[in-house]
């Protein structure tokens, strides 16, 4: 199964316990293949560098570099050839759609209301971490 995880799901998976961390465990054990693009990876790094995440990163015993290295080691990186402009409220979210189309993902796992509002894009379901876990364990 191919998935694209959005930035908030990925960061939450590495810094806190909960549903995103359970999704990441599915990637770690090879039950799910995670696909990301360079644009997504750059956004993750920028967010991880924000002051508000310094304490959670330190509390997790990690560094930005360590988290990024783990993400790179688990991700299949694609270079989307097509660019969409589907998410009018937040055009930055289009990169997740572009990545998902490029890798022919089954799902985009997101906590972002703009993406979740779409529900589906080119037959790719957009669901929460909780919905994904129910589906995969179902």
C-alpha cells in the first residue's frame, strides 16, 4: 500500500505518541510504503526548525537532523511531473496531491482540514491517521 503522509502527521509521528506514530510504525515494519517529494521534505525540515518545536524535539531525545535522516531512510522520494492547483484555501497543500499522483498512492494521510475537505483526488482517498489505522487493521 502506498501512502503520502502530510507534514503534521510526520512530525507528530516522530515527536509524540498517538495515531500518527502508529501509522509510522506501519511504514517501519514495511506494511506501508511512504512516498514524499523534495518539496514535502523541505517543508518538514522548515517546520522542524521552528522555535515551538525545539522543546518537543529535545524531549524526544532527537535532533532535527536525526528526524530528517529517519524520514529520508524510510521514504521513497518522487519528483512530481505535474503540478496541480486544487487546494485554493492553501496552495502549499497541492504538493501532497502532486506527490500522491506521481507515485500512484492509495491514500494521503493528513490532519489538514483543507486536504481532508477534498476527501479524494484522482481516486486517491484523503483520510485521517485514525481512519487509516482502522482501514489497515480492519
